[in-house]
C-alpha cells in the first residue's frame, strides 16, 4: 500500500514538474503584461482626452505594432476632424488599411497624407520621404494587383524598389547648411 502511494506521489510530482517546465519563461509573461498595461493606459488616455493628437498617434502605432489594424482604423475614424487631418495620423490610417488588405484605400489615404504634409508644410524631410516611399510602394502593389499584402511576396519587393527610388532621389537633395 505504501509503495502504491509513493508511486502515485512520485507520478504527481513528475507531472507537476513537466507542466512547470513547459510553461513560458517569466520574462515573456512580464513583457506581455507590460504591453497590456501600456495599451490600457493609452486607451484610457484616448478616452479621456479625445482631442490629444499625440495620444491618438501613439495608440494607432501601438495597435499596428500589435497586429490590430481594425482598431487603428477605428481610432482614427473616432478622432475629432481636426486630428484626423493630421498627416501622420492619416499615414497610420493608410498603414492600417494596407495591413487589412485594402490596398486601394491604403493608396488613396497615403496620397492624402502626402498631400496634407505638403500643403500644411507640417513634415520634415525624413517624414516626407517616408510618406512618398509609402505611396510609391502602394502604387506598385495596386498596379501588380496585390490583394493580400501581408502574404504576397511582391510586397517586400515593392518596398525595396520604393526605398531604392527614395535613396536615389535623396542624393539629388542639396545638403542643408547653417548661415
């Protein structure tokens, strides 16, 4: 009887040990918890400060990083009109459309972001170049008939070609000098 009980206890200990060794390392769960905490804080800030452009930008960027383009789209659509006209927030909307597989909407929105950037004079050169490169890549994707940018290998090619075009164009820009 004692032997059976000992064997049963040993089996339970081995099963417990196996279950513990198969679990995720603590660092991963800590990181996930930090991401969730940071996201919930951003969402609270967005809910309480609906007119805060910085919070709207950070929230859409976070949603995109976490693979939630639908939430990024909803965030921009729910923003007050004066925020939704911001070129960088418009660019995030374009990225969210692209991540959702809506290439035509992404291209139109990227073109709008670039036009707003130019019209408002609100973008520095690196931001303008990034917007221009995004429009170029999306134009190629549309021309090639890409339906699912995440899964289509031509997406990476379009971005490489657009980046190369941007680099070549930047070579023709005279350096900024201080007077």
